[in-house]
C-alpha cells in the first residue's frame, strides 16, 4: 500500500470540500477529524456519491494513526476553527512529527497568530505555512483562491498541489505565495474586508431600489442580473441577483422579504479595520461596512428609533435616480473600496517588510474567491505598472472615476436628503473628496492640538517642526 504524502485535519464544511478537491485534482490524502463519527460519515457519504474519490481517501480514527498513515516528509493541512483550536492541534501533532514535516494552517487565522506560530516554528526548526483560502465551501471543493505565507521554500514544497486544487483564471492558478509569516492570512483578511464593503454597497443600492423607489425584490434581482453583464460583473453582484429573485418555498414570498435584517461581523472583517487603524491606513468604506453590520444588529434600538423619530426612508419622486446612475455609483464605489484595500496592503507590506506582490494579489482574487470580479484583471494590470501607487491614479481607473463619480455623488446626495442610509457609498464620496483636496482642514486640528496640549505644528511657509501659536504665549 502506498502512503499519501498529504494529510488534512478537520472535516467540517471547508475541510470536507478541500479534501475532495485534493483527492480529485491533486493526489490521494489521509484525513482525520477530532470527532471520529464525522470522519465515518464523510467516508460513507463519499463512498456512496463519489466512490472513485473515496478510494483516494485514507481515514484515521486517531491522530497517531493519521500521522503514521502518511509518507515522509509529511504535509498536513489544518482546516479547523481559527484561534485556540489551531494551537491545540499543533501542540498535539508536533511531537508525533519529524522535523521536516510541514504543517499548513488553512483556516481563517488572525495574521498576528500566524506570525507568532511562524516564529515558534522557526525557533523550533520545523516548517509551517499560514494560508488563506477563499471561496467558501463551493470554492474549497472546486477551486478556491489561495494566499500563502511563510518561508518560500516550504511553500514551494506544496505549490504544485495547491496550484492543482486552486481556481484557474484561464490557465493561471489562483494560488500565490504572498510573503513570509502572516502575509497570506493578512491578504485573506483584507480580501474579507473588501468583501464586507462590496456586499454593503450592493445592499445599500438594494435599499435605494426597495425603499426609495418601491421596487419589489424580483425586479431588483433582475437589475443586478443585468448589471452582472457589464462593468460590475462579479460573483457578489451575480449572487445578489439570485438572492433577490429567490422565492421562499414555504410561504411563496420573496426570500429576501422574510430574511431578518440583522447581520453580524466577526473575525477577518473586524481584524481588517483594527489593523488599518494600527497602520494609519484610511479604509473608510470598509470601516463603514463593518459598522453598518454592527448597527444592523441593534434591531430593538432601530425599532425604537423608528417609533420615536418616524421612519427614515422617503420615497423618491419618480425619475430622481435612474438605474444607470445607480450602476455608475456602484462602479465608482467599488473602485474606491478596492483602492483602499490595496492601500492597506501596501501599508502593511512596508510595515511588516513582506514585499507583498501587489499585482499578484489582484491576480489571485480574479477567480475562486468571493470578491472575484472582472475589474480585478484591470487592477492587476494597473498594479503591474505602478505597484506602489493608489489605484485611483492608474490611468484606467482615473478615467473610470472621472466618468462615474458624478453618479456616485448624485446617488449619495439624493439618498441622504431622503433619509436612505448609504454609509459605505457616502464614505466612498467623502474619501474621494479628501483625496483630491490638497489643502485639507487638518490645519485646524493641529491648531486645536497646539492650543490645548502644546503639541506643536509645522508651518506652510518655513521648514522645521514644533512651532506654536500665539495662544502658547497667552496671546
Ligand atoms: P466547521 O465548523 O464546519 O468545522 C470546524 C472544524 O474544526 C471541525 O472539523 C472541528 O472538529 C474542528 N475543530 C474545532 N475545534 C477543534 C479542536 N479544538 N481540535 C480539533 N479540531 C477542532 O468550520 P469550517 O469548515 O467552516 O471552517 C474551518 C476554518 O476555515 C475556519 O478557520 C474558518 O474560519 C475557515 N474558513 C471558512 C469558510 C467558510 O465559508 N465556512 C471560508 C474560508 C475559511 P469537530 O468535528 O471535532 O468539532
């Protein structure tokens, strides 16, 4: 019997899908799950439905048996809950492994944890990779986008397997080494931050259609489906169209109309915002999206607000906003959101000395992941020409911004004057206006700081720092 080289621990939603993907598109593998009944169920289910793949799976009912079933040097993928479970599994696994056996954490780890684990692995002289995997269950099964981090030579050991199972854009696999330590998990977190913002902007546009124009869900879905054939072509616009047109089989009502309007945020979206603050990188569209989810969760307060102040959204007069204007607003908003995401990656790359391959980041997101969209290919080209520049300055996107900014501004102004909440879209306008204002209002902030705290300021007419205003002298 030949022993597989690859093992996978954690047969939850993602682990099962990834195991079948590896078995189908790469090579046979060993699998293990803490709760062994899940392993049995997985094997039985696979044998019933995909018997050829079941033959390529070697199940184990103990960690020791799992390790022994693998040929050396081993490569073991962890697909368990992020956080303490990863540390627990590594602690249980390491003593059973040889020094050249590779552990790959493929869950949604906080990149700080991955940095720590990478340092611990390096100190112990054992190989470790932290790897972001995007695309949900469907992606994991049929081709995810994979963002790797850790020592390059460890990535190279398994690159052919990861490229075999990754989504393909044309012939190019969406699996890339991003840098050392937690670089892969950081890129995945920012991906998720952009995902939050993209979803929020779609939801806000849905809100304008629903509350500002009184359109039903099916009609809104049809509009999203149409937009998906143009510049907004993307997985999220596509699925939003499908979500909006779906009917609840139990009630016959539009599915959207009976889904509770309460969204949570955890993990990667939150980490993206926190890290952006640490790095001083402005990502207001992503922040607004995370904040909007938090506000949505305050269901009772929102009900009380409506009872106290009256319902906010007012119907727009007929013809106030056209579908084309809203499409243009989404295009401009999307560019702002990605520009901020890449700007954050740039700041992190410099701070952590990762040397993130910016065009490769855009390329790895072109297929397989949740934020895949036709715009990403143009973003990859723009970042190829000027990897350190903000995307809005790339000629292609500069022109698109000029073309669609009026639509975004009109949309936001109209929405705000009618009480329609558009936090992410309006954050995009405000950020854009700040970005094109050479003389900002921060001189007032600096004056205030100097007044109350003698913090000092720079002058526009002289070199040097630490000037003070006349108030410091009692003036
Ligand atoms: P599930 O809840 O479906 O599965 C969790 C898995 O983790 C189970 O196999 C569980 O084992 C195992 N596990 C949890 N705690 C421990 C522990 N202490 N020791 C050993 N095993 C443990 O989660 P998902 O498959 O959805 O997610 C797995 C990882 O992938 C997470 O980090 C998640 O954030 C990430 N991810 C998820 C995506 C998604 O769309 N779902 C997308 C991209 C990444 P047991 O059965 O014994 O409880």
